[in-house]
C-alpha cells in the first residue's frame, strides 16, 4: 500500500469514527475509542478484502466495501463492550446530604 492510499484510508476511517461518535455521543474517551477502533477495523477489513480478492468498491489499492463492513462491525462491538455511559464524578459530589426532619 502506497502512502497516498494509506493517508486516504486513515481519513476515511477517522471520518467513520467521528460520524459514529456524532450519532452515538459520549465523552472524549469514547471518541478516542471509536476513532482507534475505526482505524484498526478499517485496515483489517481492507486486508481481508485483499486476501479474499474482493474488488467491489475499490479505490486504488483500498478495498472499501470490506473495510466499511469491518469498520461498522468493529464500532458496533466497541460500543457494546464499552457499556453505558457513566455519569461524571463531579455530578456525584454535588448531591446534598439527606437532612433529618424533626
């Protein structure tokens, strides 16, 4: 894979991770998780597409269809494994202690 296609793949994978975070929401840590997952899944999908000789939706040497499929699956699994979003620690300390009624 030549450097321009590598750069294009990183741009496409980053865009997928950012769009997923835009629709799903969450903290900055989740944004990092989604972008990192998108990078890894995109290039794994590309490699699987190359290994299986899939030439559907190909730009240069990038196999986009298997890369998009792997990115979607990877982001969905990362979202499931991350679990529900926790409330911030700051909100827990703002609770007032219960008062006793006389």
